[in-house]
C-alpha cells in the first residue's frame, strides 16, 4: 500500500487528486495539507510513502517545506507539483532532495505512473532539468569530487547501469536494455550508491554526468 500526503492550497485541486488516487488499487491518501507548515507537520507525524507538494504554498513554500521535511525525515519521497516546466523553484526543490516534479496538467495515467516509479526508488529527472540542475551543482560545487568516491571500484555492468540512470532510464528500462531483472538493477544500484558514497538516484545521475560517465544525449 502506497500512503500519500497531498499538499496544495487549492481545495478543489486536492479533491481532484484524491478522487483519482483513491480509485487506484494499492493507493491510500492519509492526509491533506493546505499550507507549507501543515505539510511539514503532517509529513513528520504520519511519515507518508509519497508526498505530492505544490511549489507555491502559503506560510511556507514548497521548497522550504521540502527542505524542512527532509532534514527531519530523510527517507521522505517528495514529488513537486508545478504549473511550469521551467519553474525556478523546481530546481531548488530538486537540489533540496525532491525526487522530481510533475506538471499539474498531467493526466491520471502520468500521475499514477510517476507515483509508482518514485515509490519504487526512481527519480523523475528529465534530461532538460538534469542539465540545468547539473550546471548549478557545478557552479556551487554541491556534488564535489570527494576522494572517497571510488569510481574505479565500479564494475563494467555497474557503469552501464549508472550511465543509463543518468540518461533518465527507469529501472524497467535499464533491466530491459541490459537483459537482467529489475531486482538485479535495484541491487546493483544499492551497491553503486555505497561505493560512490551517494544517497540517491538524483545524486548518482548528476555525479555520472559531471564525471563524464554519461551525457544527456546518450553518449558514454
């Protein structure tokens, strides 16, 4: 069962989300928040599996709420909701640890797919967003090349998985490309994170792009 927290200041939008999600098998909406502060309070008291977070919230915006939640609940999986693909605040939310973003005009199938992917440990990192965030990380040195990052310890198969991840492939796509099971991909990703001293797919993707293991155009 995927437990969801809906955070948006428009009641009708929350109701629309709830009506879609509660008809989906395996989903349960455990709470709603109309402000950023309510989002933080509910997230920390209920520990939902997925948090759908509006970027523009009263009292505390979506970026600040995401940062606050992740400081206290690092395992939180936040999906940012926005009206605009190039919203500046989306970049900040991804840097703060959000797992990706979803446009508010996305259809029900895209919404459900995004939730299931993030619940499965994936990141909604589109190539154009990855390029922008990567550029900011480079300037701010937010993902430094620490000596403890043991890139040389990766096997050829692990490098291949990391390359595909950085290009935006899902676990299922990686498994299909390499001819292995999704479980194998998940296990290998855990090993990659451990070897590189990284915490999640976003950091791994950005690290791979920065180190030249992959390019956004699919090169190696």
